[in-house]
C-alpha cells in the first residue's frame, strides 16, 4: 500500500509533464483537449479519453489508498457509488464500485481536482499530459 503523508506533502513525480495546476493557469477549459497520460502515486498510466483518465485515477487511489478512496465514496456519492442504478451512466471500477461517466472533460478534470483536495493530495502530486 502506498501511504500518503499529509503532513509532509511529497511531490510524487518531478516530470516535465503538464501539471494539473498548469492546465488551470493556461486555461480553465480542457474541452477539446485529449489526455494522454495520468501520473499519480509514481504510476504513469496511458489514457485515451477523459473517462479512461477518471477510471484510472480512482482505481489507482483505491489500490494505493483504500481508506482515502472510501472517503471519496462518502463525500461524492453522485460520482462514486456501489449501485450503478444511482448513476446516469456508469463504469465499474476494479474494486466493484461504479463511477459516473456521463460527464464533460471539464467536469472530470474538476472532479479529479476536488478529489485530490479532499484526500490531501497536492495538485503538484498528480499530472496530466495533454
């Protein structure tokens, strides 16, 4: 298990990829932009769509920090749920939970940003290559 140290906010990846906070500075709108790589918890994950990015983002948190994933489940039941009927369009995660995928690129990006803030992960600690 990967342990997130909230008190010593460690930068998990020092790559030259576009960081999420840099995306926000350049544009608050990621619409029309396709993600290529998600980097989180020292994992580099190739993605093709924002929906893929969201699934990999949450699968990675669930795998490395299950307690923090559970915190996200409790905080965002309209985005993460154990019942697909409670979501408009869902995708199943590796841990059996379902996520809402009927979202725009901007909504997915904003959710990822909010989720990282909720669990204490700095925006510098996760990266999206566009």
